C-alpha cells in the first residue's frame, strides 16, 4: 500500500476540493426542500466527489501501468475515506466513494 504522504502529493491539485468535501456534513447544508429544488446531502456529495474522481481516473491512474491501477485506486479511495469523508467511515466506505464517482462518470458518457 502506498504511503499517505505519497497519496497526498498526488492529490495536491484537488486538495481544495477535498477540503470542501470534508466540510460537506449534513449539518452544513440547509434542510432538503423539494419545493425549492434544493439538493439532498447525497446529491451534494456526489457533485463534490465527481471532479475529484475525474482527477483520480484522468490524471493519477492514467499515468500508471494498467496492472497497478486497481490497487492504487483503492489506496487513494481509502485515504480519501480516512482523511476527507464527512460521514462516519466503515470498512467499505472507500468502495462507496469509488462507486459514486465511477457511476457519475458512466452516466456522463451516456449523455
């Protein structure tokens, strides 16, 4: 597994986005109101995680040999879960983080 300092260095260009993600607690958002077209906490998290995921896939993973990408992506997601995730972390939080941005990328390709 890669060290936290190495992962932090690779994530440096999106560090402000990670700090914004960390501050996205349910208490930091106004209450959800469907009449005002406000977004749910999950929608806000997805919106803030998507550009971070685009960076991970497009910049970090794209520069690595294919045989190390999977382990590297899991390490990066574990680090994000441990250091920046605004909700309680479980053993599978890193998988949830990866699924959120991968699903958003897939939806974007559909149009």
